């Protein structure tokens, strides 16, 4: 067998092994440990989220629910809801229809458990 044929066969076998193994899709997280942009349903779950807020009175917690990710995400036409606050804790309802959530200076976020069912109609 020629060396180039052997090399090609080896490369194809390696590629087939990699493609066959695949990579498992990661589950969305129930925490946002750092500032950043998180995709809903990909990086994080939808639901009610809470953060401690900022301890520094000079800077406030700034969060944004986005329907489109574009540029630096300050364009008001892409923002569903936002808040800049110095109060704590900070709480926001991220909906499954949101595309992304951006957070700055809020501290680590955690997904709160859903409220218990009341057992009555509608809840």
C-alpha cells in the first residue's frame, strides 16, 4: 500500500471515530457565576433568578433581558426589560421566550425553585 493511501485511510478512520463519538450537549445552568451574556435555553434555564447585588455604592447592578443579541447590547430596541439598581437582593423573571440575559456588577445569580402549586384552579 502506498504511504499516501495509508495516511488518507488513517485520517478518515480518525475522523469517523470523532464524528461517531460526538460531544454531549451541555445542560443549561442554574447559576450565573460571573458578569456576562447568557443565552436562554442554551447557557441558562428560564425562571426566577436572584443575585446579591453590588456591595459597592458607586456601581449598581445592571441587567438586561434581550430578544436579540447584537453589538454591545445597549440598543433599546433589543431590550425586553432592564434595571440598574443599588438595592439587594436583585430578582428577575427570565422567560423562555427571551433570547439572552446580560448582567454586570450584580454578583453571582442563582435560579430559584418554582413556587409550590396551591392546588387551586390556575396554579
